[in-house]
């Protein structure tokens, strides 16, 4: 059977719960609305599930012209149009990268600060702001607030292979992929280069080195040892545990669940 997209996900706010979608517009920095917003401390340093696992419990949804963010019984509505943002421009950092961002507004800072129990900024990255993908992997592309790459591919078969080795199977959401592909062999994505899907062409650059986020249950926010403990027994290379493929887009376009994936 042909390779086929089985799942598409966007993560509007870095670290918060993602949104499963039927179609997505592949842009240079990632799918439209994917990790264009981010939380930082008041020095501009990014906040993620690594140090704040409860971010997994904050839901996101795009309804009309708003990004709706919900925690327990409290919600806020963020305009998708950044012209409505009232905050200052600040330099923020993601790992070793510094980029200019816009603070969405004081009321949004306050809402997130109340939820997290610490003072934070809620930031937005405009499409015009440049943050480059690492050039050592041959890419000449930009990325949003994602860790380092605009897209992450994982195959259903790779997760099944891993789950066959675990005492308790885990869902795909532990790995926060953008594009899940069906009908491949386990870890076949390690070998992918250029591929087409829908109207877009992607270039897979390197395997994704995993941090501790996959050990966080995305429904409870609790951290454990799996699947990293098991992955390390057969997916470790140069002290890094690998799962999934980082990619950039070479031709932008619409991608849909069910689209055939063709290796080029």
C-alpha cells in the first residue's frame, strides 16, 4: 500500500496541547498557526513542558478568528490577527536563538501567570521575523518558535514497534508530531529525503533527538521513565535517543489527511 498521511497536528502555543486537523497549509516556518505563540519568563527565555509539565493540560482550539485557550474552567480568546495585540516588542530566546516577538497583551500575561503560578509573558512571532534552521544540515529555511525545525514526521509503524516493547502502550501525542504517516515499515522514515504530500514538497533533514517530553503523559501532566528508557535500548546514537524525522518545506501548499506520500 502507498504511504499515506494518517494524522496532522498543529501546536499553536509552544508546549501547550495540540490540535488534530484534517488539513493544514504548509508554510516555510511550519503549518499555519503552528507554534507562532509562546510563553516565556520575564527575561524572555522560553518555557516548555521540560520544566513545566502542566502545560500539557492547557487546551487550544481555533474557532473563527480566535485562538481559544482553556485550562480547567477558565478560557481566554486570542485574536489570530496580531494587529489587535497591544504589548511591547521584546527579544526572546529559544535555546541559542534570539528573535523579536510581540507581547500579546497584559491581560493574557496575567491569565497565564495565574494558571502557572509565576510571572510570564505570552508572545507572538510575526511571519516577517527571521529565525533560521541550523545551516549545518543543509537547509536554507526559517522556523517559528519550534525547538529547531518546522516539521516533524513519524510513522504509525514506528510507534507500533515501540509499543510492542513497552509494558504500557503510549499514544502518538507523546511525541508531538506534525505529520503521521501510515503504511510504512518501522523507522523507515529514517531514510526519507525529499517527499511530496498534497500540494507540498518536504525535505527530511535529520532524525529527531528526543528530550524528556515524551515521558510526560499528555492527559495528566505526570512525568515517568518511559518511553525514553526503552527507546534508549535500541534507538540511541551518539548519546541521543532518536524518534521521528525533522523536516523543512521546499514547496509550500495544502496537505490533507489521506494524501499519498511519495518519496522523490
